C-alpha cells in the first residue's frame, strides 16, 4: 500500500511515526525546503503527551520543556479566580509540558528521519494538483522555484497540510476561514519566573483583553530567568484581520494592557521585553460533513481548524493520527479504514471546534466577569461563585476535548 502524507507538521509526522510503528510504510511530502525551529510556545496536554509517549518520544521531550504544576485564572485586575493542578500533579500518568513548538517538531522530525529513513521524507514539495482515479491518486508537486517535481502515485493520501490545506481546497474550493474579529499577538520574553515558575496563566477575556502566559525554557540565561511564552487576544468589531505569522506592532495592542500591573506581574513590561512579536488572526472553519473522498482524507488542522484555545489543535491532530494509523494497521479494505476514521473523529473534533468558540477554558474568567458586573470584586471570588462550580466548567471542557481524568 502506497501511502502519501501531504504535510510534515506535528500531525503528519505523528501519523508517519504511528504507521511505521505498526509496520506500514509511507512517504511524507513537506513544502518547506528545510526544517528549522520556528514558532513560539506550545502546551502538550495529557492526551497529547499520552500519544507522544506511545510513539516513544517522551524521554526526548521532557528535558526540553517545563512541566506545568498548575493552571491559574485571574481577571484583568489581577484578582485570583481559580487554580487547579495539572498533568502528573493532577493524577495523570504523563506530564503536561510547556515547550517551544520548534523543539517538539524537531524531535518528531529527527525521529521520522531515523525510523522511516531519509528517503521517505521529501522536503521542498508544494502540492499544486491532485487527480483521483479508481485505483490510485496522482499528486503534482512543485519546488520552491516553481519547477514541477515528478508526479507521485499513491493508493491513499492523507492531507496534513494545515488550516490552509491545498488538498482540502480541492474538495472545498470556495471555503474561507471564519474570522469573528479576534486577533492575537504572540511573543517570548526572558523574564523572572512568574508565581511557581511552573504556572500556566490566563488573565482577562477577549472582550477586554486576554493574556495567556506560560514558561517554555528554564534558566535560559544561566541566571535563573525563564523564556516566557505569551499570547495577547483582543476582540474588536472594527478590527481588520491580522496577517499570518508576520511581525506584530506593539502599538496595535499594548495600550489595552497598559494598566495591567499587578504585585505579581507587570504585563506591559512582559510584552515590551519580547525580542520579536508575531501577529496572527484567530480563525477556524465550520465543521464540514465529510473529510474522506475515496482514497483521500484530512487530518489535524486540514480536517478541523479550531481556535487555538485550550491547547487542543496539536492534541486533536495527535489523536487523529493514532486513530487512523490503528485502523489502517488492522488490515482489510483501506478505504473502509478511512471511512471508519472519519466516523470516529469528525463528530468528536466538531464538538471541540464548537466548544472552543462558545465555552473555552477561559469561560471561567468570563463567568466571573459576568457575576461581578465587569468590575473588580470586593472580597474574594468565593463571594460570587464557588470553586466547585468553576471546577465543573473546567472538567466539562476536559471531557469534550478528550482528556478528562479517568476515575480509578
């Protein structure tokens, strides 16, 4: 069986490694001419780490990140709302890690080269055409100069080429990302440890400005400071859509956070201290009725682009890869395996897409703001809402996303 994976990101490499682990050969076609450590931070939730551990990658990944001890929520005045333990500290068998996305990708890429062989990983292959016949699919690729590569024939094609998937465009040519007026800016800053030094922080909400902050490298300068990943999210009806992965400007978003100076963190200083700021729009796509078209199916962001909330984009891609590689390894008709994969994963991920839009993890902060009338609250959060109620909101999200802690 000739399997072509279009896209060598987290989802594509996880699928390739999962297939190889089960004795199934495949080829990966990635449009980037070289693999470099790009991007900013990523959080590997327990269900993501579980799948990476099954691929034998946990020993390499743990030393490269910081194990989260807790997740903590504050309103935009720095008032405490909710705290919960995370990963092993919450009873999971695997850690929850914050790390540089490029380092995660680098570990996966090196593992793919070593296990599959360099001849199975094809860089500088940008998909420009797909033609499906009864017995095979023919893929057309170009290199970075626009020259055609030799055509590739495959029995099965899995699109792992991201939110702007060229493969998906063949079947949904008029589809566009859904933009609801939310823009984001991301950066990393060398900074003193915040709170425990292993805390994942959410502050504020998108309607008044939101920050997500967590460390990704410990003692980055030999003086005990950490590399802190931060994301600023703002919703405004009159705001145009940010560009993708382009340099961001401080003046476009810093004024929203100008007064966010707490006794435990100076947010404007954190933002200003970044070496580089990148801007992104927060977009997703409405769930589609099908991913599988004969010998072609979608995986990861190519299948279910979702808001980057709750660290679920990469996690759901890893779950997709584990499901599909297992079904293909079970034998039988591979086209039936693609259909079974879609039947399992499409409804589950559609639910995550919808939940990330309406009741994301930071709904805890939105709930507190609603109860306080959008103002600082006197006393403590317990005067407005119980910790049990906030825990229920958190647990409901974990259930939808697929990493609720199993009761033993």
